[in-house]
């Protein structure tokens, strides 16, 4: 610990400010006597022999300075105990062959966010114990041959955001222990065959956001322990056969944000442990029956934001372990019956933003583990009576933004665990009071944005509803009220109100007061309360509509009677 004061009587609060302005151009010779120094920050310049005597220093932070050159003349020679050196956000252009000589115990080296263009051969040779190396956000175009042959302890190498065009040179020897290699956001255009064959211990490889248009067969040969491969954000149009040969341990594969139109039926051969596949934002137009048969163990599959119009029956028949499927924001107009028959493990299905016009029978039938079903922003006009049959664990279903004019709540009878149903922004103008009330007793229903009958005054509607006991039962329905904030996508606030006593005259006031009571901030309560469509309001609107209809029918009957008498 370094204690520094302006005078023997300086208050401790000034120490940090003084240390922050420490300039070794002026104080360099005097600071050498601090042989017990453990940590030193904010140095503005480096000179040969500057750190002489600091044999116990463990960490040296030189971040955000104006250092443009590292002396190649034993600048760090005396820092034999140093384990962490941070030189990020400087102006370093070159790393010479002797730049880090003497740092025999260094484990972490960070030179990211500089202007490094040139790295001489042997620059890291003396770093025998180096574990983590950050070279990201520089101007590196190429890596010297055998650059890391002497750093066999290196575990993680970060080279993102450079100008590297090729990685085919043998920069590692076969004894390396590298586990993480990040090459994202470079200018790599191709991957040569057996390019990574010496990285036998590599577990994570990121090549995202490059310019790769073709991956040849056996490009990843030798990566026997690879678990995570990221090829997103490239220019891939097609995957060749056996392109992932040898990746038997791969569990995560990212191919999103490419131009993929399809792949060979043998492209995924050998990926026996693949669990997570992301293919969103590509140019897939159709899903054929054999597309996923070589990867039967996947649990998560994302196919959103493509141009998928059709799905063949049997496309997902081999995916009996699939748990999460995202097909949102495509052009799917219809789903084949039985498309998910063999997907017994499905828990989540997202079909938002497609062109579905109907939910037919036997599409989702018997998905006994399905928990969440998203069907928002389609063109759905009807749902067959048996479309949701057998969905015993369904907890939530969203049908917002469709063209439903009516809903039969009996279709949810098998979903005994259902807690949330969103019918927001449809064209529903009438509901069965009995069916709605039975459903609302156990789940939360969002009906905002529908042309339901309106009442001018909730209190008046409550008064017209009948006795105080009747009004109490209406307000009591599960005690559940829902506020939907239109500016917060998919965030719902549920307020369970334990209303113990209520009268017809103060029903609305009590509800409002209780709603505000459970809300942390009054202004938030007032903002949300304006967007609340409560169960009471829905029932009152329905009852008011029925009364209006009855009055209209009575008038017609009276007129007919008068005409008959005349």
C-alpha cells in the first residue's frame, strides 16, 4: 500500500488526488526507494530503469495515458513479481521483441485500445506464465509466424476489432493450452483447411462479424474440445458437407446474421452434442424435412427474422429433445397438422410476427410440457375448438395483434395451469359473461385495445349491476388486476388485491385506492391506472351491452304489439 501526503499534517482525503497526479518524469528517481510497493497507477511516461527496485509490485496499471513507445531495453526488468500489466488506451504503435523482458511471472497483459500495427517475433517469448492476453481494438493486420510458440500457458487470447485478414500461419505449437480465442470484428475472408489443428484444448472460438463467405470441409479439424463456435455476422450463403467434421464436443453454434439460404444435408454431421443453434436473420425461405435430422439433440433452435414461408411436415420430427423454438418474424402462412408431434419436450414456441390466419386442430396437440405460446401480430381470425387440446402445462399464451372477433374460452379447458392470456388489440366486440367470469377467476386476461362495449362511468355501471354482494363478487374475482404499460414490451405488473369489504357506492374508489397502495410510487400508479382494464370493467361493459340489447328488444316488441292492436 502506498501512502502519500503533501506534508506531515495533510488530511488523508488528499492522498488519492495526489497519487492521481503522480508524474514519474519528475519523481522517477525518488520512487525507486519504495521497495515494498504493491500497486501504482497513473504513470504518464516510461523510461529505462524506471521501475528499478520494485521487486514486490504485483499489479501495474498504466491505462489511459499517452504512452506511444515501450522501451525495448529492459524497461520492466526489475518487476519480477508482477502478475498483471495493463497498458490499455494508450498510443502504442509497436511491440518490440524485448518489450516485456523480465516479466517472468506475468499472468495478465492488456494492451487493447492502442494503435498497434506491428508485433515483432519474440515479443511474448519471455512471458512463460502468461494466462490472458488482450490485443483487441488495435490496427493489427497479420500475426508473425510462431508468435505464441513460447507461451504454452496462454489460456485466453482476445484479438477482436483489428484488421486481421488471415489466420492460416502456424502461430501456436502443439503444446499450447489455449481455451478461448476471440477474432471477432476483423477482416477475415476465409478459413483454410486445418487452420486450427494445433488448438487441441480450445473450447471457445469466435469469428463473428468478419467477411467469411466460404467455410471449407475440415476447416475446424483438430478442435477436439471445442464447445462454442460463433460464426455470426459473416457473409455465408451456404454450408458445405462435413464443414463441422470433428467437432464432437460442440454444444453451441451461432450462425445468425449471415446470408444463409440453406445447407447440405451432411453439413451438421458428427455434431452429436450440439444443443443450441441460432440461425436468425438469414435468408431461409423454406424448411425441409431433413434439415435437422443430423442434430437430434438440440434443445434450443432460433430461426426468427428469416423469409420462411413454408415448413414441411416432419421438419422437426427428429428433435425430440427440443425445448425452445423461435420462428418469429417470418412469412409463415400455415402450420402443417402434426408438425410438432414428435417434439415432446417443447416448453416454449414463438410464432410472433408471421402470416398465420388460423390455429387449426392438432398443431399443438399433446405438447404436455409446453409452458409459453406466442402468437402475437399474425392475421389469426379463428382458433379451432381442439387446437390447444392436451396443453396441460400451458401457463401463458399471447394472441395480441390479431383479427379475432370472438373467442370461445372453452378452448383453454385443458390448460389447468394457465395464468395469463393476452388478447390485446384484436377485434373482439362481445364475450360470454359466464365464460369470461369463470376464466377470470383463475387467470389474468388482457383485453385492452378491443372494441368492447364501453361504459361512461364505472361507478354507475356497478350500481346498475345489482346488490352490494353482487358488486363485491365482481370486484373479488381472484382479486387480480392487470396494468399493461404500452411503452414497456412484455412487462406486466400483476396486483393481487385482498379486498375484504366493498360497497356498490365506493367500488371504484376502493379499487383505485388499493391499486395505488400496492404501487411503490404514486405517480407510477396514476400513469398505469389510466391503462388498466379490470375484470370489473369488462363485466360491467358486457352487462351494459346486454341491458342495451334487452331494452332495444323490448322497444321492438312494444312497437310490434302496438302495430298489431292498430
